[in-house]
C-alpha cells in the first residue's frame, strides 16, 4: 500500500539526517496521497540507523493508523492539520536544525537580508506566537498545527514554505516531500547567514522590496527565467 | 572480570571521541556495577587511537584499583563521589566539548530556551560555583564531585542528567553509560543552540514553564507518549 | 570546441561545490578564451551531481549561445560585463558562500584585519552599493556587472580580485578559472576570520598599511620572494 | 642527511593540514637537530598535496641552505630566531588557524578562562605588539622572531608554548615537532572556546589563579599525576 510514497518518505527521513539537520531522533518527514486522503509518516522515536521503508506508518486524515506496526510520530496531528489547511502541499519536514531552532528559540522571524533568502522564501520566515497554557495542556500537537495556520492567515504558504514555531523549531513543506527536504536545507542556511549578518552589523536593513521581488520571481511563477525551463 | 561492562565503557569512550565531543585525551566515561560495587573507567591520559577494552581499569568505591595494568583517570574520585551520591545512575561521561565548556567558562547555567532542551533536561542545566582555594589544593577531584552534589542538593539529578563545573567543563550521567553518552551529545547541542539564541536576541525569555513541563513529560515518566512504548 | 576550457570550467564548478562554498545550485564558474572572444559557463540551475563537461555552455560577448544544449547561467550577463571591463582576467566564480554572503548582506566591505587577507586581497574587499529599483527591473544581471565595475572605478581589480554585491553574495576572479576558485576559497576564510575578529574585539583597528603592503608585495609583483619562483 | 627528522617534519606538515589548521599553503612546521645545529623546514609555497619528505629543506643557524632542491619557507628567519632564543625547544609550527588568527587580528592575548587552557598553556597566550614600520621594511621575518622573543622576555616559553603575532597568526613550539603540532591543535581549540565564552557572558572573569596552577601542575613538572607516568 502506497509503496512508492513510503519509499519517498523513508528517503526524505534519511536525507534530513545525512544533511546534518537532524541529531538523534529529532525530526520527521511525511507525505500525503491527495487522491487517497492518506498520509505516510515516520514512526515515533525510532533511530535513523535502523529505519526501513516498511517502518513508515500510514494514517488517514482523522489520525487513525491504516497500516504499520509502529506508532506514528507524536507530531502526526501537526502534520495532518497542515495537510488539511494547506491544500496544495504534498510533503512536510520537521527538524530541530541548529540555526533555525536558535531563531525559533529567540522567538524572532528571520528577516529577508539577502537574495539567497529571497530566491526561496518570499519575505520573512515568520515565527509563531507562543502557545497558551490551555493550548499546550490539551491537544498540544494539533494546536501546534493551528498556530502555524494562524500565522499564515495573512501570508501565502506557497511562497513562504516554512515557519518557526516559537520556542520549538522549524517546519517546512513543499509540493512533495523531496521539495520539503530541500526547503529545510535552505531554511537552515539562511538562518545561519541571517545570524552572522546580525553579528557583523547589528540590526541590519532588510533587502529592498524591489530586489526581493526580482529574485523571487526570477525563480518562481510564469515569468521565471532561472533554470532550464 | 566485568568483561561486558568493560566493553560498554570502551565503546562509550570511543563514541564520545567519534562524535566530536573529545579532542586529544580530554574526556572519560565510566560505568558502575551496582551489585558488585565496582566501577569501570578509562585509564588516565591514554590516546583514544590505541585504547582497547582490556585497558579499562576496575576500581572499588574506595578508589582502590581492583584490576587493570594502567592508572585510572585522574577524575576517578569525581566519578566515585557521583556514584555514591546519585544512587540510580549507571554511567558517567566527562568531556570538554566546545560549546558546553564555553558555558562552563562563562560560569553560566544554560537556560531552557526551547523544547530541544526541555525534551531532555528539566529546567536549566546548572553551573556549579567555583571551588575555593582550599578545596582545590586538597582532594581536588573529590571536591569537584562534592560541588556537583551541592549543586544538586535542591535539584533532581534524574530529570537533569548533567552539570557544568564552573571554569572547567560538563559532566553528564544516565541509567547506563550509553545513556550518559547520549546526554553528553544532547548537552553539547543545546549549549550551542542557547549560545546562538543569545546572539540573535540578547537576554531572551526562557520557555514558558507549561511548555517545558509538557515536553519533558511527553518523553519521560508514566504519562509519556513519545516513542514506541 | 574549446574542450580544454570546458573541462577546466567543469572542474572549477565541481571544486566550489566540494570545497563547501556552494549549496544546491547556488554558484557558477566561467572562463574566457580571449583569442576567440568566447566564454564557457555553467548551465542554469543544473544539479552539480549530474553535471558533465559537455553540459558547459559556450556564449559570445554579445550573450549569444554559440554551443550547448542547455541555457547558460542566469548570471551570464554579469560575467560577460566583467570580462569586457577587466581585460586581464581569465575566469570568474560566483558563490553564496556562508560568511562572505553574511558580509554582503550586512552591506559591509571586509576590512583588512590581518596578513591572511593582505597576502591575497589588497586593502578591503569592497561591497557595492544596492542597485536602484530601475536597475533591478531592467537588465538586472547586466547592472550587477555594472555596479561591480563602478565599485572598481577607483580600485585595482587585479590586486583585489573579488567583491561583495550588497544584499547578494561574492564574485571573485583570477588569471584563469582555477585562480578564481582559489580566490573564492580565500575570500570565504578571510570573511570568517574578520567576523570572528569583530566578535572578539568589536570595531577593531585595521592592519597598519606598512604591514599590509609588506605582505601583499612579499607574494605579488616583481619583488615577491614567497614560493619557489 | 637527517632523514628521520625530515620524515618527522613532513608528517607534522601533513598533520596540521589534515587537522584543519591549514588551508592552501598557509602554514609550516620545522624541527631542529641540536647536536648538528641544523633545522629542517617546509619549502616555501608548495602545495601539501604534492609534498614529500625529500622536499624538506635543511638550513643552518645562519639561514644558509645546506641541503634541498627547493627554497625554504619564507618564515625561516623567524623559526631560526626562535631556535636560537628558546634553547629547549625541538620543533615549531606556524599556522593561520581560524580562531587563533582571529584573536591575533583582534590584537588580544587569550585569557585563561578555563581548565582546558590551564592544562596546557600557563596563564594567557600572549599577543605581541605590532611591528613598527622600520621593523617590517627590513628583515621582516627576523623581526617577527624578535617581537616573539621580546614578548617572552618576562614569560616562561616552556610553560606557555605559543604566541599570537599581532595582525598575523599563531606560532607554537614544543620539545619536538610532534609536540608543537599538538600545541597548535590545543591553541586553536582554546581560542574557539574563549571566543564563545565572551559571546555568552561578555568580559568574563579569568580562572582563579589557584585553579589555574592546580591544573597546570597536575599535568606538568615533578608533582604531575595525570597520565601513566
């Protein structure tokens, strides 16, 4: 069942580990089959070194396990909420990658300081508010999804494919799980560059909006001219 | 004698070296057999490249060498004091890992800035006071154990399985030596993240207590629901 | 056609990737045949893992593709402008290397803080001004070349073989593309050292001019005595 | 001639490269045969990838090449001055390692912030003054040796086996060249830890003198009890 998607999700989980974004078991990747309404996700707390494609868990959009011997990631309700809200995404990645997590811990959105950022994330990468006590005590992981949704109520989740959850860590998404992995690699690098930029100059001006737009639309949308298409 | 434990301690010493926490000979790992009241520890100042399981030294809780051709680590009295005080631990790791050591040198406890920290260490990772001159001049290594004990007189050593010794470096512990190694890896990563958090925002608010509790108890204790158990 | 140059440009593109200066497709290298007035450059947005020497694109100095199945790098007009303006250079490298990009994002020239810098770049590595809106909206990549030229109107591009484009990233050049790669490696390292120097001391004095001159001319020009020549 | 020493010097040069302390050709190691009054040193500006033991150059204490096809390192006069002044040393290493060089560029001695430092370098690692214009213009490399000697006129070069040359980079030494390599590795690590310590706390108190003494003499001198001797 969904063997191709399981293989992709397995590979994505290995990729975030090998690219240095995940230490121990601090991360998970998932993908959705929109036709079948089913999500494939990493099992909870399993070591990357012993993971296999068959360990992937299939859940439906009501959080029920449809296939798999193992418990799904404890962050499954967050993933499902995002798949329900962001209708065009096909994959989600959650890591505690060092530099992006530092921004999340500082409760700061990452300003767009340069074209590396503008090429991939439109405007700042937002940081959510903190969850309130009652949101933590009940349905914590679902509410984590909800504050991400709230944060994007005035933003375009396709142009800015990632978020920092305050005091926690980043989530990224994409048209498929491979794309979500790529966005998590990019987010970590722009988080590092933005921190170093602050060290060199203190509170720095952001990139002028016309440069930000130029770079984003040079790579995305109908007038894009970067790459081979 | 204690061959299985020697193998575990040997592997732990190699693991802290390979994970980048130890340069040269700056670290040591030990484990205790509670039934026999014997501790297995790395020999003093021996290069990791020539170490073998047979080089591990067995000492009793009076610091007497029971087996082994080599001198035990000069930090042996610290380890023994901790095994005597913290009755539930099975292994101890001492490293001079870069970021955790920087916090120890700054004589600052690591505040709990995020859930990566809260998942593994309950509240701040405390820094001891400096030893006094007379505590350094006599029984230095024993007194290093004693200030760790003093620091935990009002804390729970099982929930916060590590400490920074002021001006020196971290010690971590766990239910066995493998667990202590894992805690030393985690401590180094949260030390790095916390330093970067300060760089991004200056003196930052700590994680709200209700999120700290949620994350710690999501992974530990009777109501834990993270992982496969 | 130009097979030797294609091989060199291919190797240079691989070298900037393997030396850690380029993540994903964020970089490109080119070389010029001055005799034939033709430039060999990396194709746009192609993964380094699938790149081959045959993928290199040959363009003339009017930006027309002369040979190659693929679209040339979107930065081709920048490269061509530089080849037209800086008549003695044979190769150009553009990367988004982490530390040099952080200086570009901070819109700060890298001061000459030490002899590592002075050995290779004469005086500061300058940062351009921001492009204006109209310069971005029309002929963006050409205008990127033009502000580099403007920045060097009062400098010697041979003694200072690199630049930071404000809000963007570095470009380096050299007598051939191998030399340009070497300069991009050096620029990244001196960008890192300069940032750390600021962290240690705040706004620091630059190297006295007589030391700067000594080191630069110990390695370059007719009185050089470093190396085997 | 001096084949064993050439082999040692070759290995030391490779070691500083492989341990990440040297980029490109930015470093050199040498050793002295005190009996014969001859120094073996790396040739100037030769790539580490093509270096062989036979490329090592033998010079006497008057800077005359006694054996070797290649020019000796341009820093040879600095090495020779140190061998003449510091009568007990057998090897010298010069690198531009990132963090130690940043301290040199900041013109700051590295304070002794912790026991990692105190274990190996007694008190601060000093930074020289800047050379004056006339000292740079004539006999620059010899004068670099002289300011190191001047800096140690009131210090013990055996207890503090390294220095930062202001605006330049570190030199370390030891009883043989292997020991000098080890000291350059240690210096880089304590330079990094000290910088991070400043980031965490700002201008931090140094280690109390009684702890500094305890750690240094636990490892060195007649009452040392660290290691297997």
